[in-house]
C-alpha cells in the first residue's frame, strides 16, 4: 500500500476547494510552482493522472477525485 505525503494531500484538497492551482497557492502561502511540483510528485507516486487539461484549466480526473476523498478521510481521522 502506498504512503502518500499528507502535506501534498492537503494541497490537493485545497486545489479542489479553491478550484485552481493559483488560488490554492495563495491560500497555502506557497508559490504556484511549488504546488505544481507537489502534484507532479503525487501523480508519479500514484502512477496515474490526477488532473486533465480542459482548455487553460486543469480538472481532477476520477483518480484525482478519489485521492481527494482519501486525503479528506486521512486528515479527519
């Protein structure tokens, strides 16, 4: 079973809540580049895409949505 970085999972949750990387970065006090790098590491660890491009925006894939729910479960437990 994979062990995911809780900080990266928190970032993923904020991205979903704020509906974007830039707004999440502001909320978390990080650069957009740092947020992007965290998500790239999560995708590499998962071995699947978490986001898909929709025009100029990125949207969570079904795997990304499941990972958000998993992260919420871990953080609230």
